[in-house]
C-alpha cells in the first residue's frame, strides 16, 4: 500500500506452492512479484501429462509418481485429484515461510488502480505480531498509522508471533455450492483496507487459494486432509487444515491474521460439481465445528507434532461416530506427521526432489 514501509522480500526464506492440473500461464501476470522466488509446483491428476511453466521461473515440479517415490507407503496421506495435494509442497519445502496460491488467481488492483503485491502484504502480516487475547478496535495495531486504542492492556501489547496470514479475494467469492446456486452472479467488489487477528477461541473457515504461513511455527498442522479421489468429501481440505491449525495456534500462543492482501479470483467452479463434493461436509460440519470449538489439548503438548497427534486421537474418539471416514482421516493425520518428520529431521537437508 502507498505510504507503507516496504517489507523485507525474504527471497531466500520463502517458497511459493502451487497445485495445478494445467499449464501455468497465469504466472506471467505474477512475474514481477514471483520471479525471484522458488516455486514448488504439485501436479495433480495424470502424472504423464506435461505441465508447462513459463521461462524464467525457478521451480521444482512434483507429480503423483514423485510423491509415491518420495513417501512410499505413506503417500496414501496425500490426496489425489484434489487441490489438497498442495500440502506435499509444504512437506518438501526447505524454507521458513510458505505462500500458496491457486492457478486461477490473478493480480488484483487496489482502489487507486495499483497492482497489489499480495506476497509483500503476507510477509508484512507474518513478520508483525498478532493480538489474539484482546481485540483492538483499530484492527492491526502494528500497521503504519494505527496503534493500540485507549483501554488496551499494556501487558498484552507485545502480542504473539504470527503463524498464519489468511488473504482474501475480489471478484468470485469463496462460496459453498448452495450459496453459489442462489447467488450465481454475485461478485465481491468490496475492498476493505484492514487486517485483523482472529481472537483466541474463535474458529474460522480458512481458504487455501491466497494463504501464507510460518512453516517453522505451524507447518506440520497444515495438512489438507484426505479429499478427492476415493474419498466421500471434497472442498473441505483447506477448512480442515484451518480448524486444526487454529486450535493448535491457540494452544501454543500463536496468532492468525486475516484480511489484506486481496487477489483476483477469476473463475467460478461449477456449483453442481461442488455440491456433489461438499454435500456430506455441509451436513458433517454441524458436528465437526462444535468439536473444534470445544476441544482442548493437554499442557504436555508443546510442539505442533505433539498437538497434531493428540488432535488425531480426539478426532478418532469423537468424530468416528459421525462417519467411518473420520477414523480413516485420523489415521492419515498420524501418517502425515510421520512422513513430515521423516522428510524434516532436525538439522538435516531434505532428500533431493523431482528434477526441474
């Protein structure tokens, strides 16, 4: 934004993860902002299909054959024929920060007509503290031109580390299928110049199409679940990760921000196809969300991995009565952590991935 201090670029500390089934022509629009970063592209669907990446980008490309080769039997925890496969990119990254974006998301413009550097704003969000314990009515008090309002406790003004930066979208809203069906022509044209911390104890619907996080702080919790091919549900991958992540962030005293930056979401997916993927989730979420709202983790859980394994046990104990799928999902959550720890041993380099 104009008048704001420039954020550090973190070019050697951040990977951009993109799930895709098509050629990545959309990167041309992002070239001024992405070209100096390393991309991790996770190809969904048919691994024999060639995905073309524009010249000039530094990238790794992984397909299903690579996932099976690298993870072996544990590859079963990575979704197939679903954008949830993106979390494999989080696992193989070597960087401290991750930005993930969908391939139908373009550069948005602010109300002054300037291109929005979404990545720069996410970096600003991640590098400034969060305030989950007491709401500031001027939203993010760490932004230029803002501060803590009268009555805000001085003991809480240091804030907590920010683990997640959740960005928003102009044009096509992120709606579920029933809302898409009753509002087929609705577009989001409302640009709100605000960032706020989601309060402690509040669950939120996380969208994975414009999302950044501190991999060192919260990476193992960013598992996008078992979705897509062979599973009874889809389009709940990012929300599942968001619910798990928020519970763990609250437990470990970490923050989640939402608001700026905006991207331009260009393509509405088919609402009838979406309904087929979502309908069980729409029903199940009425029990899933109260579960996450009430869950508490033991004090003995001091790492993300410990928290996530405990959460998997609770999912199996409390949600398996909703549907046997949750037993399978809980087991996959444990497999995910085992695979994460195998690929990310302390102080060791990751194994060499797929060739560029």
